[in-house]
C-alpha cells in the first residue's frame, strides 16, 4: 500500500508539473532573432511559429531548423530558452563564395555547398561558376557541378580576387580562369592546398601570356601550354 501511495503521489506531481509548464505562464511571449542579415526578424518569427505563443517546453531547435529551411540564406539556427517566456533564435547564414547563372539566365549567389541563394547584381565581385555540359537544364552546382562551388569556397586570399571563372565538367574536373586571362587546370577538387601553392608560385615567378593554360592537377609536375589560336 505504501508503494502504491508513493506511485500515485508521483503521478499526481508529474501531471501537475506538466499542467504548470503548459499554462499561460510558460508560453513564448518574447522572441529575439540574432544573426539574420538577409531575412527580417519578423519574417523569421512568423515562419518559426513562435508568434503563436506556444508553450516554451514544446519549442525545439530541430523544429525551428525544419521550418526555417525555406529561407535560402539560413543554414541553421540555435535556440536558447530563458524561462518562463523568452527565447533567443541565433541564425547562422550561408556565405556566398561565387555567382552563377540560373536556368532562366538570372545571376544568383552561390555558397560552397552549391546552394542557389537568390538574386545577385551583375556587379558582384565573385567568381562565376560554369558547368560545362550543353545538356544541363537544371541547377548543377548541388550535384554534378558541386566541385566548382566547393573550390570557390576554398580559394586562398593570395589570389582569390584574380579568379574570374571556375569551370567544372561532368567528370568533376575543375579549371580556374584568371582575370589575365590565364587558365589553371586543377582536375578533381582534391589535394587543393598543394594545387593552390603551385598556382601561387606560378603567378609569382612564371612569365605567362593571356591564353596560357597551366595544368596543376599533379602538383610539382606542371605543364604549360598556349591557348587555342583565335
């Protein structure tokens, strides 16, 4: 009987606690959004569902991430609860590392994972991604052309401003066309540090002319050829 009484008391306490934390005293009333630059706080709050004042115990980061995935610039969100009625939503945004033309021929920003982040001005000072497949009719930089976006995100400060275009073919071979214009063939998007060191060394010490093509796909074994005749 004693054990039964204790169990009954525990159930009552748990049920009572559940009722308390779901009462109007513990509902979300105040929301702060931190880190959102491309979306307004009002838009983030509306999409998150927090404007409906849910019980603070029911609010989770997983749910917020799912609901806010509709925003191209939002990569992830973190949630901090301040009981009894305030939450802080900290937004981590994606970073544009390049631009590319969409299937409708509009210029858009692209991050290192190949996401289309939305409209970009023609004056955007970032490398342009090119997928070298005449049959491509959909956005390629999340799939077959993802290597180009990845390379854009890895470019070193030493020469990143000199990169005009980053091209990738269906086999995943990447080439950088500089503003000179000289082209560096990287091959697969692997061993990039060594390849970038080779490129920096060539830029600093070699005499190149517009149209030259430098193959750095095997670092330490460079090959320079002239461009195709005009």
